C-alpha cells in the first residue's frame, strides 16, 4: 500500500521492525574497556546445562563476528535470490554480532535431524529460528569450542537466507572457521 510516496509497512513487518529497534541496543553495548558487554540472547531451552553452554558458545561466536575479518563471511555466500547475505543483514539494521541477539534458539531434541550425532543445530533458510541439538552441542563445545562457535555462525547464515547443498555444510563451516580465526 502507498500513501503519498511513502510505503506503509504491513503489520507483520512493522512488528519485526519494532522488535529490531528494541533488540538493537542490547546486543551492541560495549563495556568501558571496549569489549562487548554481555548480550541478551533469545534462548528458549529449559535444560539449564544446555542453555548455559549455548550462551557461552554464542558469546564466543559474537566475539568472533565483531571482528571485520570474520564478518566478511557475509560476502562469501548468497541467498537463494543471489544476493549477498550482508544485504539481508543490513535490512535488519543490526551488526553481525548484534544479529545473534535476534535469532531465537529452541531445544531441538525432538527435531528429526538431531538424531544424527554429527549435527549440532538446524535452521531453515530465512527463518530466524535455530533448533539446537543439546547433547551434540554440549559435547562439541567441551571438545572443540571453536567448531561449536563456527557452527552457530553457520546457522546464523542460514537465518539470513543461505541454502545448503550447494554449498555443502562442511564447506560453510570451514569457511566460517577460516574467516573467523582469532
């Protein structure tokens, strides 16, 4: 709909815009020493050990995404319409590390893909929901936190519209690790 020359947002888009405006300040705060302040994440997982592990892994992923070399991964991949993922992110008005506060994380215990021991999390392209496979996440975070952090960044890329096969899942995570090394 148009009124004059300004488009009006549909109610659903307006609701998202409102939520983004509220969330933006939370995830962007920096402490007096310049480091990222603790962020509020949308974690909807009742199991405390899993929620705590997820929070730690998200903090690591967020710290990685705050570095320019890591955020360049947004230019390495495109959504299904061929647009760089950075374009999708820019439409939210959030930074890459701030966007993690916008993604909603649910317990994926009952998700069919969590039956595969090699899968830590699952997200559909363009959905801001990520299902976390609790046992796999806790195990991987303990054995290889860098891989766990890269996996959550990988899933974040899916929420921005990245499909899979192609590129292969391993290729996505490997690129994240390559770009986001500390």
